[in-house]
C-alpha cells in the first residue's frame, strides 16, 4: 500500500512536471517565433535600405554619365567652333609665309639664273663678234676678191679650229649646266609645293 501511494504521488508529480515542461516549451516556441519575426523585419528593413541606396547610386551614376556626355558635347562644339577655325587660320598664315619665302627663293634663283644666262649670252656675243671679225665673207664677184690667204692671217692664227671647238663645247657645258640647274630648282619647288598641300 505504501508503494502504491508513492507511485501515485510520483505519477502526479510527473504529470505536473509534464504540464510545466509543455508550458515552457510553448513559451520557448512563442519566443522563437517572436525573435524570428523580428529577424525577418530587420532583414526586410535592411533590404529596403540597400534598395534605396542602390537607387540613389543608380540615379547618381545616370546623372554623372549625362554630365560627362554634356561636357564632352560642349568640348566637341567648342573644338569645332573655336579651335578648328583658329588652327585653319594659323595653318593658312604659316602656309602663306612659306609661300612668300619660297617665292623669294625662287625669285633669287631665277635672278641668278638669268644673270648667268646674260653673262653666257654676253660671252657668246663676244665669241661670235670675234669669230665674225676673224672670218670675212668673200664678195660675190670673184674677179675683185683678193686671194683667200690675204684675209687677216693673224685673226685666223688666234682661233684655230681646235680652240674654237673647245670654247664652244665649254660654253655649251655652261649653258646646259645653267639650264639643268634652273629646271632642277623649278622641279624642286613644284615638289615642295605639292608636299605641303
């Protein structure tokens, strides 16, 4: 009988302990659910904040891109409107100055060439006058013409045929060198003009 009463008392205590354990378990479940809800709310708030920051960064990036594009457009328009005409004007002035310098060089070359040609023609004139004074054309009347041996023997001795050929070949060489120099200078100026364009 004593054993039965102790078992009944033990059973009653176990039932009460089970009820208390159930209450503690239900309370722990409620606390767990509350904490989980708070965690979810915190995650949602953080997500919304990150979305707001992402939107702000995206809008700032869009405005930055538009600003950079506008700045590039302004620089491009300024380059076309201001810088390009200034560069063209400066290039034109430089080209004009070069053309003036080239024209002066060309004039000096032409002057030198013409002077050399005049000197050459003067020498040719002197040679021709000397030759014409050395060679006298006999008259058409054969009766009145003196013998050929009587014509200015001293002039003939001055200009032998080899000396005459030497003088004429030297003059021809000078003329050809002057002409080739003038042609080369003109060709060089044409090439420089075409290269500058």
